[in-house]
């Protein structure tokens, strides 16, 4: 089943075609990678899908629903959650509070409903708190629970932002360079967590990544972008022997 | 009953402090927690003050004036923030300052709102509950004390025990991240701004009831900056801190103001003493910003313990509720 489909999605910035008629399909329970040189439009594509930019043309379908014209927060509420290349977390809050901001709450999200159903909202809080503790254990961040998020190291920040996204229990997760600047051991650990989520919780991942080793090892399907266009798609082995991809991205040796 | 002059003086200073404390708490919710730099705070106070004053002058129950002020402040707050709420902080600040200047100028020139002599303001508001002057002072002080405590507890409850308060802080830290987590920052900001506007308007109503006069000069932008100084001094994002800021700044102002009776005019005349107030506050704020950029009291960090306490206390009946309310 297809979780995410874009149809001829386009975005221009002035005269530059940042994303040019991109049509991709992300299948359920896969880790799909998006690679390409800097400035090829990968992050712009993510911004278009997640509602941070409005596309000039084309459509985004998520679980067969048209989400093209929804706001970013509405899209996130449908179960499509993204992370950012430059980690966006809440620096002056504790790690625990960061995590507790994330979950979708039936009562706690509304001011009036929290006051009128305070006990239920606290029940939600308890569930969220227990889930947070489990997730922090999984991400090996539980010892930093009460630390300011701003004091975390680069790799830990990546883990925390992944944790924030997982708190929402999303259908599909769009990760923008989840292991950039992360040491190989931690990078492997992050991808182990993703694979665990894919296999045991039926999650889908769409990932921008420059680290070819992990892309080769862990992804099920790769899209290659160059100058706003998709120039190749296929399983990792095929992609890495594709002449066009080697010219555009990997370099000619 | 004859009060000792010193008690009388302290009661007067106390009422000033408490009214400023309400305004500082309101600004702290908007700027300290949500990151909405409201440079028009005093305008919302003016709305409350004038709504209450004109109702009293027309012989209508002041409670109607208070409620009317709150409603107008909320509507006005939403009207100016809705178009401005998506833009960056500094532009938001400019829009708020411009909007409330419009209010001040209208009040200054419109007889229907500003009384018979709008430039002079509204005065001759009767004493509270028909009390005599001294009892009025005492009751005013106690009433304001009660109001400040209630507002403080409500705000602490929003920040500590409601997920809503946590999202406000998150919006201050990073709005895009909040959007990516499926929360609509605009909605949260509007609610936070409206609560702040209601509190500020209430402060204006309380001013009328206790001080019994308002002039258009009382809602000059200068007073907004005074409240900003209180919040900066006490510590943004800390309700205790901003109350302390109100005590210190208003205290300095009033004490220097009193000094004029004891300093010979040959040494310093009245204007020089007032300038001395501003100079001392200016020096204080510079010192604080250099050595304690986060204010005297930092924003409290909420840890696992705090969340566990909330969860536990809810199931402990009334005792737990009291503990929840009195926390922080």
C-alpha cells in the first residue's frame, strides 16, 4: 500500500525551479531514502509535503487523502510528522518537557477542555509521561531527562528530535538528515531504532541523508534528486551502479 | 479611626505595587512565557480603567464596567493580534505600540469615553462600598492583595499543571517545531494574548476602584516600559520574579517621590528628584541586564518530579488540589 504520493509537485523561487514536477511514491512499512547534491531541492520537497511551503503545482496524497492545501499542523495531526535538518527543539525546557509538548492530546490540547475535564487531561498526562519514559529509555536519553535540552550534544539533539516525532506516534516520519554529524556507532543505533519501528510498529520512513553507508545498508528504496528533478529511483544496489547518479552525485572516478 | 501616617503611606505604596504586579503578571504571560512582545500593555489597562470609570460615572454597577472592559480588551486584543500574530516579534511590538496609541488619542479627544473634559480624564469616582477614606485605603489594599494572589495562582496553575502552558513555552522557543508537532501556534497565541489582555484590563478596573481617577497621561507608552523593566528585572518566565520586580521598581519610585518632602528645594527641586528616579531605575536595569540577563530569579525548570507530583496530587482529593494550586 502507498502511504505517501506526490504528483508532479513543483515549486519555484523566483526563476529557480527548486522542485520541478516531482512524482514519488513511498510504500508502507519501508525506509525510503532521498539523496542528491546540496541545493537539489530535497528539503524544499519535504517542506512542500509537510505544508511548510505551498506548492505552485501538483498534489500530495497521504493515505489516499489530498493534503496539498492543509496547514502544517493539520498535516502533522493526520499522522505525517517531520523533523528538521537544523534540529528544532525547545532549548530552555527540560528534555522531559520537550517530549511532553509533542503528543496529541484529546483534552490537553484545548484550554477549555483541560479546565472542564482536568482529571481526564491529567490521565492523558500520565499516559504521555509513561510513554516518554519508555521512549527516553529506548533512545538512551533517560539519564538526561531533567537536563535543559539546550545543553545536549549534537548527536543527542538528533535523538531528541527523533523522540519528539515518535511521541506523536506518526504513520509516516519524514527525517531530514537524521544522522548528519553523528558518529557511526550512534548513526547505526538511530537506524536500528528506525528499523525496529518499521518492523514492529508498521511505521514508514522517508529520509534525506548524505551518509551513503547507512543509506546503502538500511534503505529499501532510493530516490535521487538533482536540480529539482528526480533523476533515478530503485533499490540501493541499482542506484549505486547508475551512471547518471554517479555523475550527478557520487562523482566520477 | 486615625491611621498612623507611616501606615497610611505604606498602604498607598502597597496599592501601587499590587496594581503594577497584576500588570507585570499579565506581561509575563504574554512575553515571558509565550514570547509575544506586547508593547501596548498599558492600552489594555486603559480600556479596563475607562470602561469601569464611565460606568460608575453613569451610575451603573462597576462590575458591569469591569466585565465590559474585559470584553472590549479581548476583542481589541484579538483584532490587533490576528493580523500581526504571524509576523516576527519586533514588528509585532511595533504594531501593539501603535494600536494602543490610537486608543489613547481617541480617549483624549472623545467626550463619550473620556468624560466631560477628556484631556483631564475622569475623576471623582466614589469611595469603595461607601466607606470613609481611611477604610477605603485598607480595603483597597486587602482587595488588591487577594486579586494578585488569585491571578498568581491561576497563572502558576496554567504553567505548571496544564499541558497548555507547556505549549506556550514551546512556542516561545521554536514556533516551527510546534507546528511540526501538530499544534496550531496561532490559536495558542491568541488565547494567551487574550488572557493577558483580560488581566491587564482588570488591573485598570482595580485602579479606578482603588485610586478613583484616571487621566489620558496615565496610559502613556512610558508606563508600558515601566512594566517591561519590572519583568526584565524580576526574571522573564517567573511569576514570583516579576512580582518582586514590581515591588522593587515601584518601591524605588514611590520612596524617591516621598523624599521630596525631606530634601531641601535648594539642593534638589521636584523635577530633579523625579529625574533621579528615572536615573536610578535606568542604572538598575543596565546593571541587571549585564550581570543577570535572565533577571534576578530564573525561570523554573520543570523536571520529572514536578510532573509526577501533578499526576499524584490529582487523585488525592481536595488536599491534592490545594497542593497543586499552591505549588511553585
